[in-house]
C-alpha cells in the first residue's frame, strides 16, 4: 500500500495502516524499520513479510522520521512519537497507548 509517497507493507493493511494483528480504531501508525527503511504497521507484519531480522533504532537516531500517522499521513521523528502523549502532534488523532509495550522492539 502507498500512503502519501510512503510504501507501507503489512498483512491486510487498511488505508489508515491498521493490520491483521492490530486493528482497533486507535491502531493508526506505521513504523519505519531501521533494517530495511520500510514502513510496517507492526512487528508481526515485519516478521511475516520481511526476509531478515528487525533492527532497533538507537537513541542517537531519535531525530529520524520513522513513524507515520495513518490518519493525516504526517511523518513523525522517533523523538516526537515517544513524546507525543498518544496523539498525533499534527492532527491530534489518538494513537493506541498500548503500543508503548512494544517500544523495545523498535527503539532503544
């Protein structure tokens, strides 16, 4: 799927980046994986579709744009995302606060 010029790969991905694994109203982000510079809705989609192991973004890379809001297509830096209080800083759409449980899979 192509979203505002960004390719988002996932399993049963909708127009707001929800996928087979995470598909509540608030599951509207995609994360660019460091290893392949490709957006996926979640780590499970990466595991299912990528032919390589995931890599974690380091603390020194927090200014990298690596999170895509599925509601407005705004591309957040890692730092913006980690500090955003579960709302997109541009459109204020709510993100799933449960995603914090998986931060260690994406970010150092």
